[in-house]
C-alpha cells in the first residue's frame, strides 16, 4: 500500500475534496489505487490511435492534447 502523504494521488484527492466530502474509507481506497509514475518527453504519445487502453491516466503537470491525422 502507498503512503498517504507521499502518494502521487494525493493532489488528485485534494482537488476532488474541494467539491466532495469523502468518508475515511473512500479516501484511503482512492490513495491505495495502483499506479505507475511515468515521465514523458515533449511530443511523446500517451496513447496512439487504435491502441487498446488498459489503464486510466492522470496528468500531474504539463498539458496534453488530442491530435487527429
């Protein structure tokens, strides 16, 4: 299980808590979700057209856009 204070999911939880009050169990469940921290270089693809997506992504910093060819 991930540490509550160091989880990369903590900023997401803080933002969600601006609009929603979570029960302690829900808060802990969100922070316990499995995750991978990845760094992308400029112009890298997060996902390509037609690629099977198996995970949700949370962009922590920077920006992304959809490009259609």
